[in-house]
């Protein structure tokens, strides 16, 4: 069965520092993987997705993620954090077999300090 | 382009009352999802419609919960009777591709 695990429920970085949010997946078939961002009191917004094309995926707001099959990982990175990046980030995997069902991780709350 | 619209944004009710949450998906999208988000359980899929037909309702917690999609532009999630443990943020999302889901702003439900 497909699942995702996000390592670290809270991550804190300084403004301008590298952002690294970790996600590992479990899937019996080639996965479709997603990163969503949730700003306070808002719904989730798609950052980027991997659908078995290029392994390095670029998303909005300067974020990118690399699919590494050997490590079963899909970590989210941004070279330089901005105060506006403070939010909760969710990794998700699409349940296959014709079901358009996303399985979400528990989320990682990113704090950015001046 | 209007996004997914949910109403009300906030709902406060007393235990035992009926609660109805509403969702208008993005025009042209044929899949609709209802999620619940709590601190304890995170983000859970409650039910998923495709072309107005419920495909997977395995996440609906109890018979007190019901969802309908009478047409392509409207869905409701009803809780009757409501209980304090139903307090959560309920999200509706829609999709046309089956991959990218677009979320509404959510309804924050408080059951006293």
C-alpha cells in the first residue's frame, strides 16, 4: 500500500538559509508524488508534482524536489528561505489502481527566522 | 477564475444539531473530494466523487456523516447529529486531471 512519511514535524531556518523538508514514500508501483503548502487559515495549494518524467521537479515560489528511487525519497528544497515561506508543507502520494486518492503525510511546519 | 468555494467559512453549533457544509467545485472539474483536518489525525479523505457519483466513502467516520453531489457544480457534507469530536476544518477539493487537486479555503466547524 502507498504511504508517505515526513521526517520532522517542525523545521526552523533563518531567512536566506537552505530549506530542506524530508519525505519518504512507500509504493508497490511507480508513484506519483506531490508537495502541497498550507498557509495559516487557508486551504492547501499545490507546489509541485512528480509524474515519472524528469526526476528533478521545479515548482512555484522557487521550490524544487528530487525523486530518488534508490532512497524512496522526494525531499523538498529551496536554496534561500524567505519569511513568506513560513507555512505547513504536506507530502502526498497518489493511490493508484484508477483511484484519484491522495495519501498525505502528517505535515512539516516550517518557521523562518529573521 | 473562481477557485473552489466553500460555505460557511465558520460554523459554531451545539451538540446534537444538524450541520451542512457546502462546496462549489471549479467549473469543468469532474472529481470532488471532502477532507477533514484535525491536529490529532491530520488530513483525512472522507469521500471522493467522480462525475457526481460517490467512488470511495471509506473515510466517512460514521453513519452520522453523509455527502451528496446532486450536480456537477454543488456538493454537501452533512453531519446529523453533530458531536464535539466532529470539530475540525473541513476542506473540499476538485480536480479535472485526477492528479492536481485544488482546495477550497475550508470550513472551520466547532461543535459545543
